[in-house]
């Protein structure tokens, strides 16, 4: 299964990518929202891990665009963010995310969310 990881924090991307690859996933990365949209359309990932706070285009905007397109609306999206306020979760749900993980999180927790969404 192919996962697109969209996040602008290089250390987080490296660590998370290694953990996911260790579990057998193919991981594609993008460092901002615009690149994330481009790679989604080019690579057609099975699932997207999407940061909220990024340059060029934030995660809410990316999610809204992906969920509004017939070509990409079926791709599950897990929003990854350090923002843990209820209002942040509300806006994530409003844009159509399938799940939400607050940084820092345990890899086991993230893998559980990924596997749950990929079973569908």
C-alpha cells in the first residue's frame, strides 16, 4: 500500500517514513500543500497523512480540495497536527478528514488508524 506523507518538518518526515516503511508501506513525501496536491494526482496514494500548518497551502485547504474532487475524494486522509484544540478538530472534520492524530503520537497509534482506514 502506498501512503503520501505531506509535512514540512524534515525530521518528522524522515522518522515517520522509516517507521511506515518498516511496516511494509511504500511512502511518498511532499513538503508543502501544493506539492501534496500534485503528488496525489500523479501517484494516486491509498492514504494521505496530512499536516495542518505548512507553507503555500495549509492542510485544511488541501483536504477540502481533495475531498471536493471526484478523482481523489475516496482517498482516506489522516490529519497530523500539533494543534489539539477542539476547534482544530472541528475544522479538520469540516474539511472531510477521515481521522485525526495529534503530534506527538506513538507509531503504534498511527499504524492502527492507517490499517483501520485501509481495510475499507
